[in-house]
C-alpha cells in the first residue's frame, strides 16, 4: 500500500479496501465508481489528462459481508483495538502477544472467545493462571466479531493521505 493507492468506499460511503490507483481509474472510466476526491497529481496521455482518484465510491450495491471474520493474530489485535486487555496500554502490534484466557494447559482452545491481546509483561505475569487467579481481570469479554474495519494498517496518521482521513476516522 502506498500513498498513491485509492480508498474504495461502498455505496453507503463505508470504507471497503484499498485498491491500486490504476484499477480505480479504470473503474471510473467504465462508470462503475464515482470519484469522491482526487490525488494532487494526474496521469497524462498524448492528448488527455486524467486526475487520479484518491477516494472512489461504488455506484452499485455489493453483496453482504461474510458472516464471519477469519481468526488471526492481526484480527484479534484489531478487535481489541491494539490494547492490552489486562493493563489497558495501547501498543503497536510488535509489542503485543496473544494470551489464552483459559490456558491451553487447562484445556483452553485457540478461539475468538478465549484469546485476547496482551502486552508481554502482562502475559508473563498471568502465565498459566486464569485471570481471576492471577488478580488480572479482563477489560472486556472476548467475543467473535461480526465485522472488522478494513485494514489500512502500516500507515500512521502522518503517512495516511489527507483525502482518506475523513472516511477512516
């Protein structure tokens, strides 16, 4: 993903994903999307100039989102807001770990309802205990999410194109 990419919105102006600017330009030219905002630069041909879309909106409705979200480390971090579920610190992904609420040695499984994001010190402190036994209550009950916002990760607010900020915050 680069700042030259394009943010794709659904018909209701909800962010779907990031697509290459070339694909966005073709979708605009064939009438499948409308351009909401453009980048400050454009593409030139021999006789024409095309503004490059920064944010586009689909003109037709899309099928419903899948009824489930795939379980993954990144999706657990997204669900928990990159926040340790024991101490509440907000941390980057590299400083977070996955913690089994009911430890695997006690029969706990790796699932949405048994895994939370935790910082390294909290995860080590809890160890093989249940949260209550360790005196470390959870900030929120882990649940299977129905939907997660599209991942526009890897870009800090300073790196994110200004034209995207209204749609992602």
